[in-house]
């Protein structure tokens, strides 16, 4: 029975071999038929050639100028047709074949067409590879042969396939014009897969060899495959790679520690990249990396305990993907960078293929390493070491690779994210850090924070070294140098809260140390650059930021705001002294931060409850600091910073006055900022001043204007809301339960609630010359309406007092008469000013007010007034109208070209 089964197994193994033999014969026959047809077509064009049609038994040699049109394989690199005629200019060859885009639509279509025509080659190779693997598995399942014999049989079968492939290649050829095209690749590729499968079986199924021996054997097979790949076509590389990556999963078996498989996948990746670095098929490299990353992921998903090996393999794949395609120990990628494609002009070259493959591998490895969650302290430090090592490698090891400068940012950002997320989510190291002094108050100082800050400083030092040595983008490298270490410290502050464990002052010393380092870096940049101040300015900005960060850690809320204002003044002074235009960036950020603190956090709520001297000191210091910085920048051309400082000074000064009034008035009444008409009016002034500050900054232009629009609408919306509340719910004229009016006539809380917002809108519209005309007119209109409303309430308060403001108390005759006279006086003033200034708009406004007074007299006063008051009301109206008529005629005659007529005639 066993003999019969062995015989059946041999028959199964012979099936794919028989198929290939038949395919060889059929392919050779088809080739001879095609040559015969071509020969007949050539002879048929000659006169009298119909009688002479020899049938060649061997392919006729082609003349040098003749070419047989053969459809190329989809993975073949584009070939340049060379003209044999010396008078015909040959097409220029591309300097770098690897610069072509790999997965173009035409290549994908060609691959589909090739697979439809030659699918049997793929099936044949798959059958042969599986035959060798299943031979071992069959022996394992049935126990026919001892384990060593089974492995030896698989290895022997693989060697036979490779020898057969080499024999066919040497005897009949393997190029696309040969009848035996692709067959050597089929045999040799299946043989390589069988050899890998045999070694894997010896390790995984039978444990005949240890992991080191298995890796050594696979390295040897990979070297054989590398040599074969240099002589065969890409089909061999594809078959070998796919089979090699799939072999561990096809064989099965179990292992207590499959970490060694990552070494196996790494060897296969080296094999694939090594083949492609000589033959330049490009897509083989893509297939190699895709298979290596995918296979490694499958292993770690099935065996989570192998995560350290997985992370190490991923980092190593990025390094070999960088070095192998350019065949350099020290990478020297030339051409444009990936980031330069963002501003690529039409016709500009694309990054070379080695650049793209390296950038893709580095991006994939950086993402995997930074997003991986470390379950233990060892895994955390492994992730930190791998990310920082990859960053350092791209800075030092790839220093000659101009095209890879930008990808160094990927592992650097990944390192910061890795540290941040393990702090926010309480990773193993974070928990150990928090528990340092929980049980033992005299425990050793935890060095984890200091080590991470030192690591960030090391990366900054290396980036600064690249900036000194760089021929291109030195300022960008300088920016990376001054940003990375502070960014690492900020990530630790946000995620780890070191001050809660080691104390505020020790943690602040780390920030001060970074500031000192940045000062030294600024000095070195200044010594080298001379009059070029960009790099020293960047380092100075970073030093100021580090000092501000230290202030954030140790100072109270009020002291921190003052310290931030001081840094703004220092930045302006440095710009004034050394001409450092980038200081405007720090001033911009500083103004934004200080305004945020003054308004939102701790903001107006803190200002309404803090001691008045402390509140006054903070807002007065901010106003004075903005004005001082504005004055320092006045001799320089800094339009952005100057406008920001000016608008911030106006807004902060107005807020200070409003808050002082608010805090002073709170002593006299029961109402406050949220309930009284004067409190709501003052709050509306604050928000309106902030809105007009954003309107003034519209003149800066740029894409940030959209943000300014939103802020202006947000601030103005708050101001209008508070003002609406003051005009309705808190208005003593409408609500009998509203807070009473405080103060004497005219100089009372009505002026604060309604006249002050009107003045804020009117003065802002007058001061901001760049304000859109529609907005300016709307501001003037609202200011006029509020002023008229305040004037009416003031007249009522003058006659009724604080207790009679409610409209239900009626209107007295003197109050009604006062309204009439006030309207006549306002209309007369507007009318006179219109004549003096020649303003038609003011003349119409004056006439409208006078018309309103006339309508009031005839429709309200005649019915509401009595006695002498009615007489005086009509008398005043008549005399006023007569006087205005005389004034109008006199003005017209004075401006008449014929001169003025005497008025006594």
C-alpha cells in the first residue's frame, strides 16, 4: 500500500513537469510557425519568388537592421530604439531608468494582457513550488521517511529545478524572442521556493536545526537566488519572492518563539532589493517591501510576544530600502525631494525611483513604530531607540542624499508622538514615573524626563550640524534644530506633567537649559552667517520661547501674563538692535497668546474676581508692553507686527478702562456684569473692541484673514448680544425690576451702558482708515442710534429721576417739551454743519431730524401739552423754522456766483 502511495506521489510530481515539457514543445513549434510566416511574407514581396519558398529547419539569422516585433512583458523597462542609419538621430536615452513611474495605467494594462496570454507559466511555477513543499508535508503526515530524509528530498528537488532552469536558459535562451521564454524563470523560481520551504520545514516542522543555522541556510539560498536573478528575467524574481514570503504560512507548524522568522523575511527583502538594484525593474522592489511588511505583520498578529523582533525588522527594512536601490553604503540620492513636488512646476522632473521607494519605506516604518503601543518599559525604550536611531541615521548616515532631506522629519515627528501618547494614555514607563515617590519619599530622582529631553537636544545638535554643513536648505535644518528639543519638552509637559512628580522648579530648569543651548546656537549661527540674520533669529526665537515655557511652569497666572508681555518687548528690542525680521513671528504668537490669556484663560472671569490692583497691573502691563514694542518697531518696516501691536494696545487699553469702571460701579449697586445695564454695556464694549481689533488686522491680508473674519464675527456677536440684553431685559425704561440708574443726571450709568458702546463704535470706525466702507457706515449708524437712545433716557432721568424711569409712569409736560427742543437743536446743528462743510448727507439728516420735531409737535405736543408750555412749544417751533429758513437762504446767496444780496433790503 505504501509503495502504491509513493508511486501516486511521484505521478503527481510528474504532472507539472509533463505540462512544462508539452508547453516547451508547443512554444518551439509556435515560434517556428511564426518565423515561417514571416519568411513567406518577405519572399512574397519579391517578383518571381512564389516558386522559391524554402522551408528552413532552423531559424534564419536576422539582418542587423531587421527586428522581430515581440510584445514585451509588462515589467520590462522601457527600451530606447536606436537608429542604425547614421543620418537618423537616435532618441535620447533616459539617464536614470529608475526615474520612470512604476505603476502607470499602460503597464497595468500590459500586465493584464500578459497574464491572459501566459497564465500557464504562473500556474506551472506555482504547481512546482507547491509540489516540493507538499512532498515534505506528505512525508510528515504519513511517516514514510525519516525527517532528515524528507528535508533532503525537498532540497534535492529544489536543486534539480534550479539546474533544469539553468540548463534551459543556457541551451535555448530566456529572452523574449526565444521560444523557451520564461521557462528557466519558472523552473529556477520554483526551485528557490522549494529550497526555502525545505529549510523552513527543517526548523518549524522537525526542529532539526536551530534558528541560526536556518538563517544561515536561507542566506545561502538568497545568495543563489540573487545570482540567478541577475541573469534571469523578472518572472523568476516575482516567483521567488512570492513563494518565499508565503512558504512559512504554507508549511504551517508551530514554534515557541517565531522571532527568527523576521530575520528570514529580512533576508528575502535583501534578496529582492539586491536583484532589482542591478536589473532596475522597479516593481520588484515594491513587491519585495510589500511582501516583507505584510508577512511580518501576519507573524506579529499571530504571535504578539514577538513585537520587539517585529519593530526591529520594520526599522531595518527602512534602512535597506534606502541603501540598496542606490548600491551605496552611504546613500547619495540625487534629484528633487518628495516635498518639492508640492511646488513642482510643469515639466519639472519627478523624484527618482530610489528616492520614492526609500521615502515610502521610511514613512511606513515611522508610522508603525510611532503608532505601536508598548506594553512594557522595555518595548517603550525599544521604540524610542528605533525612532531616534532612524532619525539620527537620516541626519548622519544619509547626509549625502540630498533627495532624502525632507523624510528625516517623519521618524522625528513619530518620536515626539510616541512619547506624547504614552504619557497621555499612562504607558508602563509613565506609570512607573508617577509612582516614583508614591511609596518611598526618598526614592532616587527619576531620570526618564531628563533622558528624553537630552535625546531631543541630541537630535537638535545633529540638525544644527547639518545646517552648518548643508549646501541646500540650511535655514530649514536650522529650524529643525531650534524646534525639535523644545517640541520634545512640550510633549512631555502635555503628556507627562513632570512638575507634579519632580517639582516645578526642577522641571523649569530643563526649559532654562534648553534656552541656554539655543542662545549658544544663536551665537554660533551669528558668527558664521554675518549679515544674514535668519538662522540667528530662529535660534533667538527658540531661546525666548524656552524662557517663556519656563515662566509657564513656575509663575502664577498674573505673573505669567506679564512675563509673556516682557518677552514680546524683548523680541521687539532685539529686532530693533540687530535687525531680525523673524522676530515678528514671535511677536505675532506672543500677542495672540497674551490676548487669549486676557480674554479667555484665565480671561475676563478672573479679571472680574481678582484683586483690583493685581488685575490693573496685568492689563496695564499688557497695554504698556504692546505700546513699548510698537514704539521700538516704529523705525523698522514691520507692518504686520506694528499693526498687531497697535490694535492689541487699543483693545487692551479699552478693556482695562471698562474693567476698572465695572469693578468701581459694583461697589454702588446690587447688580453686576451679568445683570445690570451698565455691566452689560461694559462687557459689550470689551467684545466690540476685540472685534474692531480684528477688523483693523484685515489690512494684513493673506489666508489668515478667513480666521480674522471668524474671530471678528465671534467677538462682535458677543458684543451685540450683551448690548441687546442691556437694551431689553436690563433696560430700566422697559423692565421695572431692572437695576436702578446710578449717579447724577448725565454723568450716570446710562452713559456707561449706552453712550460708551456708541463711542467705542464711532471712534473705532474713525480710527481704522482701512475699514470697509459698508462696515464703517454701519458702525456710524449704530453709534448714532445708541447715542440718540442714551440722550432720550438721559432726558427722562433728568425729569423723572432713577425711580421714574419705567415707561409705565407716563411722561411729564417739561419732559415732552425738552424732547422737542433737543430735536430742534440737533437738527439745527446738523443743518448748519451741512452748510459749512457742503455735505448733502448731513443736510438730509438735519432736515429729517427737524421733520421729526415738527411731526412730534403737531401729533404729540399739541395733545399732551397745556397752558403756556403748549404756547412756548409752538413758539419755539415757529421761530426755529423761521431762523433755519433764513439761514438756508443766506447760505445759498453767499455761495451764489453773483454775490450776496444785502439782508437789510
